[in-house]
C-alpha cells in the first residue's frame, strides 16, 4: 500500500541553522507530494507541494524537490527561525484518489 | 470568514453525552473530510464527502455519525464516546473540480471524553 516515512523527531536546532527533514514514500501510482505544518494549538497548514517528478515546491524559505528516482521529498530551509518551531508532516495523494497518506510528523524546535 | 472554520475549538464531554462538531468551508470546494489526530499516531482519515455524498467511511465506529447537508457544511455527531476517542478532530476540504486535490484544513476541535 501507499505509505510515507519521515525522519524521527524531535529535531532541535539553533536559530539560523540549516534544516533538512527527510521524507520517503511508497506509492502504486504517480503521487502528488505535500508538506504540511502544524503550529502549536492549530490545525494543519499547507506549506508546499509538488505534483510531478523534478518539481520543486517552495514557500516561506522552505523547499522540497520531488525525486522519483529516490522516492523522496526532503524538506529544507537554509536559515531557520524560532517561529519555524512546529510539527511538519509529509504526505502523498495518489492521482485520482482523495486519500491523503501522512507520515508520522516531525517535531521541530528552534532555540534562539 | 475565510478558509475552513471549525466549532467548537474545545469540547469536554461525558461518555453518555451527545454533541456535534461543525465545519464550514468558504472556499467553494466540492469535497469535505473528517480526520482524527491522536497523540503519537499518524493522522487518520475518517470520512470523505463529495458533492454532499459520502464516498468513504474508513471503518469508523458508529458512535461517530457524519452529516453533510451541503457542500459548504460538514458535521460530526458524537454519542456514547469512549475516553480513547479523545483527540483533535480536523476538517478539510478540496476542490475536486479537476484543478487538483490539495486539501485545506481547519484549526480542529480538541475533544476530551471523560
């Protein structure tokens, strides 16, 4: 079946550090890939997405590239801020299906 | 109001109570969803509605009863819940009009069953 695997958290970094959160997937079709972010006490917000191989999604300084050859969609940011502290979810949606398959989430804490 | 709204934001109920969660989307979308987010577990899809018709029930116990009176509103009726049903319940919507399947989430209702 379809699945998403994220690196285990929690991840703790200092402000201005480089961030990578790994995400790999297994899918039977050609999925769209998403990163969602959940700030404390809130619901999920779409951070970025990519719908086909080699697409790069980007938003708020975050980037992720759809790598079909390695079935990966790693999230990166060059310089994190305290306000980036949140839980990050990688997810996929197979074409024609409405079901979003989520990873387990990675909690990120940024210290000043 | 914009986006997806949910009420109430917090709810405490006893096991014998009946309550309802409400979701409203202001995005003109045609599909709506209920998810359950429990501590230390991946998000679980509960129900999917397309154009007011239920198209997926992910083996959810009958003590959870969804209702979708129109494409903008979605309810989750709760009765005789168990303490293990305590969780964050998230509503989402998506266009389902050929422009893509991106789902947009509301802020959630945090439910505590005593």
